[in-house]
C-alpha cells in the first residue's frame, strides 16, 4: 500500500498512538538499513556503475578497508548491492547496485540536493 505525503499528514491528526507507531515502522526499517556514516556514500559511489573495492574506497574519503568491507556485506545481505568475483590472477572483485538497490537512486539524489541546499543556507557558500 503506497501512502502519499498528504495522506500521512491527514492521518496523523486522527490516528491513535498505536496506529501512528505502526505507520512509523517502514521509516524505521529504512533508517535501520541505511543508517550510519557510510552506507549512503557507498550507494552514491555505486550509483554510477560497477566498481572494484579500491575504486569505492578511493571515492569515499576516510573510509577504512575494514569498514568498507563490513558495509558492503550489509548492503549485500539487504539485497542492495551485489558482489562479483572473477576467477583471474589476482582475483578481481567488483560491486554494483542490484536492481533493488537502484530504487534508492532517487532517494540518494534527493538527499544530495537537500544537503547541498542546506550547506549553502548554513555556510552561505556553494
């Protein structure tokens, strides 16, 4: 069931607390999956296509290999990213967003736009 933003606003005024808590579950689920400092940055990096581990790491300043590995595994478990291992010497490993992960592109783009506008508002700079 898809709930429109206006529907949510109208329902909030008339809902009992228990029903309102139920409505918050999808938002909590999304936050659980995407929470933390790195996941959205990894998704942003992968939204342009398949990348090797080191390419992802270089595209995200400050992320350690250990943290990147952990976050990529979590994205895989949640079916947002896929890992490709090639039988070459040395072994080649690449990652890309799944079709399901691609569904987050618009969310990431909107967060980016909001963040850019917020940065400009707060700092007065582009």
